[in-house]
C-alpha cells in the first residue's frame, strides 16, 4: 500500500496493455501466414498503443517525483505523497495518455489515404500510416506529434532535474549504507526510464542514411515490446526472495552442466 508499489501496479497494467495491443495480433498473423488487419482493428491498435505508451511515460515522470520526495523531502513524504495525491497523479497519467490517444487517432484516421493499404510494420504505427497520405492534411497530425514530443521532452527534463537533486542529496548522506539504500531505491526507475527513452530515440532519431524497412521493423520491436517486457524484471530485482530464487536457479544450471 506504499506509493511506490501503487505506481508499480499502474506501471504493470500499462506494460501488460502495451504488450497485448501489438504482440497477439502479430503472433496470430504469423501463425496464419497473413499480414491483414481490419481498418477498425488498425484504428483500435493505434488508439491503445498511444494511450498506454504515453500514459507509461507520464507515470514514469510521476515516479521520478516520488523518488525525489522520498530522498530530498523525507520528513514531508507522508504529507506530500498521501493516498489521495497518489491516486490523482496516477489518474492524471492515465487521463493524459487517453487524451493523447483520442487526438492522434481521430486526426490520423481522418486523413485520406491513397498510397495503398500496406503498412511496413508489425503493428499499425502513426508514422507508417502517414506515409500513405496523399494530401496536405497530414500536417495537422505532424503538428500534434510535435506538440506531444515537446510535452514528452518537458517530462524528460523534469526527470533529469529530479535526479540531479536526488544524486546531490544522496552524496551528502554520511553513511555508506544510507547512500547504498538510496541508490538502490532509485536505480530500477532510472534503468527503466533510460531503456524507455533510449529505444525511442534510437527508433525515431536515427540517421536517414541507415534507414531501411528491415531495420525499422527491428527498432519498432525494440521500443514497443522490449521495455514493457523487461520492466517487471528490472523492478523485481529489488525483491530479495526473487533474487535468492534466481541465484539458486543459476547454481542449479551450473551444477547440471558440470
């Protein structure tokens, strides 16, 4: 019932939803040797992916604030991060993601498409859909994307500034045990944020000279599937029972190999 685990519950739901938005349909198409998806199915995929993906980044921003308050304002933590405040911050993350999804989905699928109906991706992705447009109306969606990127960049700056103050406060802790405890509390979140941001940057800001359909497909898997899959594992490494079970499993595998 602590704020950290409350936010982790929300993060787990967002990760699970992201995986179920893209992977099951891709697996079904592979099993049935087809690449077909209905128009409404494509719209639903865009909506839920944007909704969950944006909501996750907003929630990671809230979790950075939680770490900041826990380390830099420990005496006021109970008042600042009360259950009602946590619920409001989580609801704001979900609501912002939902608003993002409504705007992008409505705008994208109001654009006339005349360049065929083949999306060179394993799921319906907005940039790939915009390539099928034949009018200047796609510029409205580009404008929305720019606004979303600016908001996301603002969240990223907030996370960076939070961690600058966190590390400054941690380095002032006199005991080594206290510093280790503080770092271990923030390390999973910092790892998840780094994985999340780095995969997006690599997917969308790579040089055009190395762009290719095959590479775009690999990178889309990298940012759409890998972070939600690894997030639970990264956070679970804080659990002593899980680490002990993993240690025994590794020892058992090594023993059997010998």
